């Protein structure tokens, strides 16, 4: 007789397998071109790969535990980058923590600051890891839809959503999935809404180096008042085309970093030592990589947009990230989850339905899916050829 475990009262009863895993698995099963999950189909820079190999082969302490907060060399390189790009001096000892990708940083920040009964404001569509982390901390997510078109912040609705229980606001710009960006005036608006409150901010800025058409990333680190109450998260996986390395970081004032590290040390403790060393060397020796990234991805966006223009799909070229939203209402009346499945199984191109990132019922009626264009040109061309028959 097979013995069964005791009944489980799930802490996340509404959570299933993430949509990224579902769509990537479906793409693999049906031999579809995977433009769903956000990862490149090209390698990281050759110089970075060489550095990683060199550090792995050095032996000794280079393959053992790093300091819990991250290698000092990498934290100093991050501090230098922040000073160059955002004009802010951050202490590499007390204000920077290296994490296992951006997702771990987001999780640790939420666990560090959110208490039972607290409210956390999420701007929909919101990345799917935010709300489960809030619920695990005992908090309650309050969803505020971004405005259409454009996916900008609805300042009136945001202000109306703030209550005495509001503990944290999560902002994600450059925005996944829409590619929307903030303007300098938005930082002032945000500071005004939060002034005099005890609300913290978690800024998911993992696409910070992917803005197009001359746009400039408005990091919360630019704004002293916001930086003083914020956790700012970024990702080398995104910046270095190495999503599988899972290396990111969190910048926060020293009191917030102290609480952040209390959680981090028991979630991940440390990140792979040779990868940290390689990234630190790469940042110092190849600073042009991050500077050239906007043009690199804008060329891919423009190529993909030109291909999509020959389909029945409607779209506005993305302002940032490596994602492109398309409106398929001229092609099908199916809800986006059903259309994404059909697109994968019948037409051989995998996409992400964006309604899964929104609590607002109106979002369920939008006919929009997300494609990832962080791919070789040949991959995008093959996908577009299949999309033209829709």
C-alpha cells in the first residue's frame, strides 16, 4: 500500500506553475519557436565567458563560498556603475548586495519589509513573482491598473489606493511586459505621493540598459528622496545575455540593506563565486557593453517590427526591454491564454498572454500577447514567416 503524506493546507492555494514554464514546455513539446520566455538564444559576450572559465580554473578560494553580501570587487564595480549612470554614491559595503538573480532580490526585499496585514501596491500588469512573495510574507496585494494606452501610472488611482496599511509600493520600469518607461516628472509625482508616509518602494529595474529612441532610464537612484526609501533591483542576467547565471543585485540604504541581508543569508546565502569575479572583471574591462546595449536591442526591435508589419498583428514599437506587445484582435476573438496556446500548438510560435499578470477583469478582455525579440535575426524571421499566415 502506498502511504500518502498528511493533508497540505497550501500557503499559495491560487498559485500554479508559472506561465513562463508552461509556455516554454508547450513550445518544446510542439517544436514551436519560443518567443515567450524572456531569454536570448545567443551567447553572452565571449570576453565574459573567457573570464568565467579563467576564474573557475584558478582553483582555491575562487570556487568556494564568497562573502554573503557578494565579492567586494563586484560590489565596488556596481557602485562605480551607479555613480556613472545615475550620479549617486552608494556604499559597496553597506548598501549593495549580490543576489541569485533579480527574482531572489525581489523576494528578499518583500520578506524583509512586509508584515502580516500589510498592504502592497502592485501596478498591473505585474510580474508574476510579486504577489506570491507578498502573500508568503502575510501581506495583501492591492492591484492598480496602469493606464491604457501607453501603460503609464494612473496617479489618481495610485493615490486613492494608499491606506494606513500600505507598507510597500512595487514599481517595474522599464516595464515588463509593455516596455513603458518613466519620465523625470514621474519621479517627482511619485515622491509627492509618498512624502510624509512610511511607505517603502521596491523598484524592479532589471531592464535598465534597454531603452530606445534616445530615451534615458529614470532610475529611482536619480532621486534622493525616493532612493532613501527604496530597494532598487537589477540583473546581470539581463544585461549580460546570461539569464541562466542568475546573478543580480539590490541597492538600498544601509538600514534597509541590513534587513534585506537578514533574509538573503537564509534564502541564498551566496552567489556563485567565479561568476561574480568574472562579471566584476568584465564591468571594469568592457564598460562599453552596457553603453552599447540600447542600440544593440533597438536594432533587434526594429528588425522584428519590420517583420511584424507584414502580418495582421497590430502594435506600437516597444520603448524599452526586449519584449514587444501585439494586438491580435484582427486575427482572433479568443481570450489571450487560449490564443497563446493555439499559436504555439498550431502555428509554431510561442508567446505570453499578458492577462495572467493582471487582477483587473478588464485585462482579461484585451487581445494582447507578448513576444521576446532577444533572438538571432534568423529566429525572428522564421517566427515572422509563421505569423504571416495568421
